[in-house]
């Protein structure tokens, strides 16, 4: 039997090798390579020369790959992954893609954006790494979220500037919203009544939502919050958008963002059943 090898590029930018072959050639089918713009959100050095990476791909969502020989230079003096992939690097990746496999193989990586201003600004870097931690834990594998990818890539640029605090809070709100973790601040999660009290607001990390004045006495893990901050969070979510990103973000200080970041971190610790690593750096 004569096999005809064709290389086709579909609209999702996946290189579909032999996609038309029947499934009686499973080994050949598994060699299909995919290409995607990716952000590195987790990195584990593996052996002396390799890395295991969690990448957030624009068209593929979250995926785990091994970069074999990432730290090994060729005879010509260069490494095939530009010397290794770093956290928050944005690059064009080529990788074997089989959704059934836990670990795919990275075959090419071309760095597109190393986010240098961000790397020179410690506060922005902490917020960027915290964003990456949240992305790596909240997004499901093989669940493409292209809009959120664009938001994340743009946010990494802005985190290297004086707009870092409001950029992080707005991105975090979008991430929680798109992954179904954003609390409903308008209604009490205990009794279902609207939360209208303007003097003080309460939030329960374990219930993942607002608690009204009447119910706060029976919810032991309630966190008291300035209601103006809840209004601020709702305001950020309603800002007009361009290409998915909120426009005219108000300038915020840590005095405003820390209490909200702390509240969401507590909620995520509870939801994920483990303590997040980066809040210790971000919240001081
Ligand atoms: Zn209530």
C-alpha cells in the first residue's frame, strides 16, 4: 500500500499530518505536530538538560510538555529552545499534540516576547508570577480560552508599568469570571437576599460569596470588607472593552487592591484545597 504524506495547515494553525488517514495507523497519527502561541506558566527543571513546562496556548489552552535538551547547546553553539524557556516567556511553540497524553513533547520554541520591563520591576514580576500560578491552577487542560490568552499577554506588558496594581486586579477578575469562580457580590450566598448594606460588607471564602448583615453571625470564616471595594470590583468588570481588555482602568493603590486580592486568595485556597504559593509575596 502506498501512503501519501501531505502537510496541511488548518485554520487553528495546527499542522495536521495525515489527518485524513484512518485510525488503523494510530502510531503515525500520534506524530501530528501542533503549533501555537504560548505563555509559559509553570516550569520544572527535569534532569540536567530538560524542562517540564506548563504552557497556556492561545488555541490549545493549558498543556504540559517536556522540552528535552532545553539546556543542551548544539555543536554550532545554540540550543534549540533559545537556551531554555523561562516563566512568563511568550513564544511560538511546536509540539506533539495528543489530548489523551499527559505529557506532550516540545520540538521547537521561538521566543516572541521576553517581557524585559516586567523582569526589571520586582512588584510587577510578583504579580505576573501570581497571574501565572492562577492560570495554571484554574484553567482546565485542553480547554482553549483565546480571549483570556490575549488578556494575559497584554496584562504581562502592563504589569511592567505603573499600572501594575489595577492591571492585575482586572485580569484576576476576568480569570475568575471566565473559569466560573467569580463570587456574586449582589446576593447573600447564605440566604439569597440582596446585599444592600452600605456600612459594611462581608465575604465568606468557603462559601465563595457575599454574606448579608443578617447572616454574618452564623458564618465563622466571614471577612469584613469596605463596601466601596466591592463596588470597585463590580465597576472594573463593567468597564467598556476593546479587544476584550477593559479600557480606562482607574489608577489603584495597594490600599485598595490588597484587601480584594487577599479575599480572592483565601477563596482560591479553599476552592483548590491547598495554599497558593505567590500570595505570600504579593500581599506581603
Ligand atoms: Zn443573608
